């Protein structure tokens, strides 16, 4: 169980990349609260970058989070959508992440694999996704010099491929990644069976059921889910009355709809809090948590945030709000 440690003041570089919790908020931290801990979530800032610019930003983010007293870092994506999908780049970024001081969990981004094509110009997204799984998720631990034990969905025989879905626990909070890429969850509206999406939705459905069962059985104060895509968990869908029947169906199916409904239903029966952290567009000038009952969402866009957590008297999440 982590022991609270004094925070380090942000350097000028971190001010450009990582949001720091206000000093006043840190001063209120109860030194007797052994459940208190901190983590960082780095949004997919490299999605539209390429080459040295994207890699330099990744290096700075990893360097600055390494220098802070964080229990773990969740990194969204390892490359931009304009960068190569080759093994050489994948391996280089994997080694870069593994050299970080703090435990780093990579949450896959759509820019890592969904747009990849082979030399003939045909999509090879599934093959590249499987290669990333081999490189990034081959061990039951995080990346980084300080390893954090994690449990993977791939330990279930039926879902051996889905190693990117992992969970771990700090204090009274269960944390987990779930593969929900931006870009409508890689739902392809083309004719025929949408195989990758459909198979992954089966795995994600099983994964969410397991996570809520673990959180309930462990009497966790909260369940926190990390993903790239914005599943809009707080969206309230209208009942299928006359107005719903008359409303024209959207041109493209909402690729997050099934996951959103499942999370809302499960959260409604869970006694603790459920928080989704993603790289969706900011709801305001700075990332803030929006709550509806016990269900919350923190969308950070391309920013990076630090979140201080206490579960001494029920889970409390405090998000840094310094300017980027």
C-alpha cells in the first residue's frame, strides 16, 4: 500500500505538458491517509504529430512523470497516425517507455494501429494490433523500471489475444484499461461483417463484467477505466417512445453505444464510484471530472493530468488545474 510522499514542484517543461495539482489542494492531504495515492494520465498528444516532434513530446512527458512521486502513469498511445507502423518504430517506442522510472501502462490509441496499411495499400490493422500486443503486453507487469503487477484479460483462454486489457489495484481503488480507440471505436460502416470490432466488443463485454465483479467482491471504493475513445458515459439516451420512433436513425452507428449502456447499467448497481478517463475532447478550458450520480468522466484531450486519490472515507479524486 503506497505511503503518501511530498509532491515535487513542476518544472517549466512539465508546466507545458503536465497539469499539476494546486498547492492548496496538496496541503490539505491527510498525512495519516494510507490510501492516498497519485497517478498521471497522458492524453494522446502525439496522434497528429510525426517523427521527432511526436517522439520528443513523448520523451518529455515520460521524463517529467519519472521525476514525480506517482504510483503509476497511463500513457495513451505510442505513435502518431502519420508515423510508420513498422516493427522498428514500435520497438523503439516500447524501449523508450520501458526506460521510464515510474510504472507505465500503455492504453492503446487508434493512431497506433487502426490506420495501418501494408505495402500494397491494404489495411493490416489487425496484424499490427497483434504485434503491439506482443511487444507491449507480454508480461504480467507494467512497463517502466519500477514494475507494477497487473492482471490481463489474456489469462482467460477464450480471450488470449486481448492482453491490452489489464487491471491492477491501489488502496481501495481498482484500475483498468479497455481497448476503445477514438474514431468511433474502429467501427467500420462498410458492408460485410465488422469482424475486429465485433470480436473486441465480445471481449470488452466480458472484461467489464469481470471488473465490476472484482470491484464488488473486493469492496472497492471506486473503479477507474482508462481508454482513448470518448464513450460518452454520461449521455442519457431517450426512451423509444413515439418521438424516438419518428427520429431518423444516425447515418453511422455509434460504435460506443453498447459499451456505454453496459457501463451505465453496471454503475447503477455498484456502491462505489465509476470513473472513465479518456482522450476525448475537453469539455471546458481545463480537464475536470463531470459526475452524474456515482458515474464520472474525465476527458483530457491532448493534455496530461495528475490525479490525487483518497479512499479513506469513500473515493475522492482531485484533478490538477494548472494551465498547460
